[in-house]
C-alpha cells in the first residue's frame, strides 16, 4: 500500500497492522499523535478511548510521531490496541530542532524571562520545538503527506461519548476546514509580539485575509489587539490542504522568520487559531459540540452544552477543579472559556 511505501522510505519508521478493517466509505484521513516513549501509558489510554468510542467501527489508521526512535516495547504495546494500521514515524531534525539562525543568547534570555514569570514550559526548548513542529511541519511529514484530513490526539485524553458518525466524512462532506471542541485563552506572556507579527503580515498580504473571516473570534476591537482566544489544539480535526496552502505557508514562514517560537514561546494553538479565523471563511470552522472530550483540567461535555448559544456564553466560568467547557456560538460569536484555575494550566498546545 502507499502507507507502506511512505514509511519504507523513512528508515526509522515501522508499520504494523497493515490489514485494514472492513471497507467503509472512509475519508482520506488519519489520526496523528506526537509522543515520546515515556508517554506510553497515556498513548495507550488515549488510543483505547478513541477506538472504543469511535474507531473500532471505522478503522482509520494511526500515525504516531516521535523526535526519537520508538522503543520496541512501545511499538509492541501500542500495536495490540487496534486492528487499524499504525505507522510509527520519526520527526526529522530539520522539522524539530531549534534552527541554527536563531540567536541562542536571545532565546535563552526569553526562556529565563518566562521562567521568572512562572509560565508553564517557560524554560523548555523541547516544548518550543513541539509547538513549532505542530505549527508548521507535521502536515509536511512524509507519513502525513498522503492524507488530507487529520484528527490530532494527545496522550492522556479521554472521549466520553460514543461517536455515532464519522467526523472525517462530516468535514469532507461539508467542506469544513477546521474543527474544535474546546477554546481557551492563551497566557499572554508566551506570545507578546505574535499579534504585531500577524498585523504586519496582513498589511503586507491583504489578499489572504478572507472577506468572510472570523476576526471577532480573535479580536474584540476589530483587529487592533488579540483577545488571546484560541481553539485548544490538542484536539483538532482539520483539513491539511489549508495548512499546505499558499496563505498558511506564507503566514508560517513570516512567523518563523520572527523567531518567536524560540524568543517567546508561541504555541501552535494561537497560531492555528489565528490563521483559521482570518484566512478561512468562518462557515468552514466547526465546533464539534457533540464530541465529549477531556484533556487535563478542561473538558467539553455535549450534554451540558446549551443549544441556544450566545456571544457571552463563557461569562460565568464554573468554580471548582473541574472546568466544564462552556461553548459559545458557532465561530465568529464564539466560544471562549477561561478556566477558573491558574492561567498557567493552559498550555500552548
Ligand atoms: P500541553 O498539552 O501543552 O501541556 O503539552 P504536552 O506536554 O501535552 O505536549 C503536547 C503534545 O506534544 C503531546 O502529544 C506530547 O506527547 C507531545 N510532545 C511534547 N513534547 C514532546 C517532545 O519533546 N517529544 C515528542 N516526541 N513529543 C512531545
Ligand atoms: Mn497535552
């Protein structure tokens, strides 16, 4: 199969379970999870959750990516979870490591500053590598290239409800570009100059700003400032043609040249969200209200999602440890939710 040949070209890739489950009108789509060998238990439980609630009936393949070689133990334990194909791939260094042109002294000062501000992952270079990879590279990874749609999964996530339809087919059939379940506010210290870069980019490339964009999702003042709203990117179902397209490519390259992935700690969530909100038509963004999902302290529960949506549905964040995601209106009048806890619990990815 093409899956096999794609992985064969990568010496460090392994593919198991090449027998697809029964034929189904699948979209050209895959699950993708970036993870480390040490994430094994979380990877197993996330995959089990996805398989139980959805994929055992649909048989979409999995792509697991790692910046290091997966261990045999990892591959063995993961391989028994599903009958769907699983490809294990290595992220090439040029998609991962801090580029040589980054001024390491400046980057180091940026890290120290975030550590001093007690920003989560503030001092981590690998976290920055991860955010940059998820922003501008994963969809160019050799194993992803044959696919159009992906569903991003992370270790230790949970899906609560049976998913009785195929979200990939929904994306395809409706021509959707980006789908999310939870939106949050970013910690501003991680992206102090991001919005300035976004505005510069738009000034230079006004043609990419979609005429029917969702600017009011990301800005409360018509674009003057960023409101820190973002789709929480640990769950994403999206169309990689958008990331691979001209507008996003130019946007990513513009941001990349600023060095903010390393000098600051730009997350892939605000980067993806700003691009989806500004360069795609708003009706192509989809809130998966029917997918029950949890990651860390935040969850989205369909049963609790009000049907009548208002712009300020998020106004009353609930108290307590468990944050119920309060959805907002379909994009544009969206859906932001600030956790009741420390802002620092909100990661960039
Ligand atoms: P958070 O959700 O923002 O707290 O960040 P996570 O620690 O969950 O990382 C986001 C995703 O990137 C998860 O899928 C992690 O498994 C993955 N990830 C983070 N850092 C690394 C890394 O250094 N190497 C690899 N291979 N994966 C990583
Ligand atoms: Mn995570």
